[in-house]
């Protein structure tokens, strides 16, 4: 998503995204009826949001579906001059489901689901620590997932008018 794309979102776009975030299976017709516009308007808006990379649709599964109940977070200290390059390399590792550039304790945060400690150790020692720019890797392993809400990155309303239902 580019900053320009984000700035072009209007109140209707925000309302559409809000409806989809609550129920991605809601029909365009139902959204249109709730928002007082045509189904064609909703279809066009959703297609534009998808084409611009602002929304996408996927199935969110419970951790247990993967047979991997343990979420592991990797705090990675990296050489600042190589952090972007390193993030791109980490993004390509299939074991990691999330890679985030950070400000604060670590330059990078990576997350993945692991079936056992040996699998995690192998990833860290044989793949991550050998990448150029990695200075330190610290792990945090979940023992029990109390809450997991997949809509973490919901769009917040920038305009008070967009909050009206």
C-alpha cells in the first residue's frame, strides 16, 4: 500500500472495509443495502481496493489446524545498514508467517508456528543467524494462546463522517 492510495480512501471505502472486516463473506448486495448505494458501486470499490493492494481475502485458520499450537516470536537485532535487505530475506523463509520492521528493542520481529523446539532451533541456527547483518536473535515462545484476532490491521477512521452507520 502506498501512502497515496491510503489518502484516496473516502468514507464509503472505510465503511465497506469495515463491513468486510466483520464478515468477509457478506454479499455485495447486502453491503449496498446497508450503506444505501448500488451493488455495482460496492463491486467497483472492492475491485479497486483489491487492485491497489489495500485489501485481500483469505481464510484464517486456528493455530491448531496447522498442527502447530506454539507461536514463536523472534526479536532480531540487525546491522541498521542491512535491515531492509535482511527483512526481505526473512520474508522468503516459508517457516515465518510475519516479518515486521520495528523501532525499539529490535530492528525486526518475525513470527512463525512451530511443532517443536528442534524445528525452531534449526531455523535460527542454520538459516537466520547465517544471514548477513544478523547480530542477535532472541526468542519468545507462546505456551497458551489466550486471544488471537486476525483483524489486527483494521482500517481506522480518519474522518468522523466515516464512523456513521
